[in-house]
């Protein structure tokens, strides 16, 4: 197998594992913690603060990779080991919530390092734009398959949502699926031991007041857009409690459909968004997304998922155009791009634990409504970005 095919395989499997872990942590563990173990949500929220704070390593690592000759292949190999071992450990210690939090933090940090390293390789090593698009496609395809895998497995094996033995089987399958990543990382092209980027070493870091304003405004939008993290943990347990265990298999099947719809939304947005004003697309999509979010929790199951389907389409447009604006405003300066991206991480660090804590005494419907209102409010900073290309 030549090194290009080997690298593509690594790109695919890295994102497969990253998304698989994301689904386990953000879709199935909330059900396991809330509905099966009935954990202390205040303690879980406290643990989440530290675990999600590990994601803040991502912008730091991104800047490090751009400014130094770093041994990327070695870091990827070590990160792959850390991802697999920490995933095994936090799954094994789910009943010991503090120990679980320690290994979850390690896992988030390792996944962040791996993610940044792969992105760096794709940008710097791909010989032309066609190769970059192809490599990026394989990362998206890997993430898509990683999101589908746990849901397909759950449909096959779950006959009783409260059976600990079935949950153990489900977790074991996930663990086994991550282990090959260690060996996959060894397939990377050996020329990747150090990536030089001398242009960035002397990068000009001065920044005008206008650009500072634009970066701040888009950072605020990014934080408010991700206000949906507020109901990230309570959502699936709430759906299970509201509609009943008998709908669990249907819920998982519909979740698979939502993943497909989101992917379609991303593809459509990627094809047509460059023909229109990106600011207007973001504003319209955010208003529609937030409005549907406010309506969704007060509907029946089928209507609920129809609304979520439309939300996934709008989310695709929001994500594509947000990334495009981040690139335009940062003007290829990785520091500026990472400042904006960091606010997305801060949203997770603050809102995921807050939502977990509040769900112990506030109805999940209210959390969803609050997130919807914040999403609509997020268009306010966009109003002042209309002339960003001229600043």
C-alpha cells in the first residue's frame, strides 16, 4: 500500500474513532448515567468542568504545530495510545465518577491533539487543492461512519435499556473499535516526522482595532450558537422519559436519519453558500434554527424529529458559513482563527456542566427554550460584521 493510501486510511479511522467516542460520551452515557445509574448530577457537572476544560489544549496545540518543527508522527502515535487506553479506563470506571472524569479529561486531550495533527498534515502535505478536498472528504466520511456505528450496534443488541449486562456489551464493542487506531497511526507516511513552516515562524501578530472587533464579534456569535450544549446531557434521557422505553429503538433509528440529514445539509451548504452573502445566510439559518429549537420540546415524537431534521439542515449551513467567515476574518493567521474556535470550546466547558447541574431541578424543556433564545440572540453580533471584508 503506497503512503498516500495509507495516510487516507489513517485520516478516515482517526475521525471514525473521534466521532464514535463523541457519540458514546454525549448520547449514550447521559442515558446510562441518568436513567440507569441515577448519578448525582451535581457531582457529574463538577467532573465535567474539568473534563471539558481539557479541550482547551486544542488551540494551544494548533499554534504549537504552526510555529515549531514538531514530531507529528510520534505525537499521533502517542495520542492514539492515549485515546484507546483512556477510553477503556473511563468506560471501566463509569461507576466511579471521579476516576471516570480523570480518564475522560485525558481522552479529550488526546483526541484534540490527534485532531489538530491530522488537520495540520492535510493542509501542509496535500500536494494540491484536489488532494486536500479528497483528504478532507475521507475525514468527514470517517466521522459520518463513526457516528453511525454506535447507533447501529445499539439497535442490534439493546433489548432492555436498563440491563447492565447489555450496556457492558455495548461499551466493550466500542472499546474494541478504538484499539486498531494504535496500529493505524503507524501507517502514516514516514516523511511526516517534522513539518516545517518557516512562514509562520515569523508571522506578523499585529492586529488592527477593526480586526479585533471582528474577531470579538464572531467569537461571541460562536459561543451563543453553541448554546445548545446547555441541553447536551439532559436531552436523550429526557426523550427516553417523555416518550418511553418502547420508543428507544425508534429514537436511535431516527438519530441515524438526523446524522444523514446533517451530512446532506453540509454538502448542500458547501455547494451553494459561496454564491450568497454569508452573513445573511448565518442570520437566517440561526433565526430558523433557534425558533425550531423553542418549538421542538412541546411536540409529539414524530413532529419532534421532523423539526430536528430541519434543524440539522440549518445547522449544516451555519457550520459551513461560520468556518468560511472564520477563515476570511483570520486572513490565514492561525492565532486569530484559534481565538474564535476557542469560544466554541468555552461554550462546552461552561454550558455542558451547567446544563447537567440545572437539569436536576429545571425542566429540560426550559433548558432547550433558553438555548433557542440564545441562538436567536446570536445574530446581534453578526449585524456589525457586514463590512468585515473591507476592514
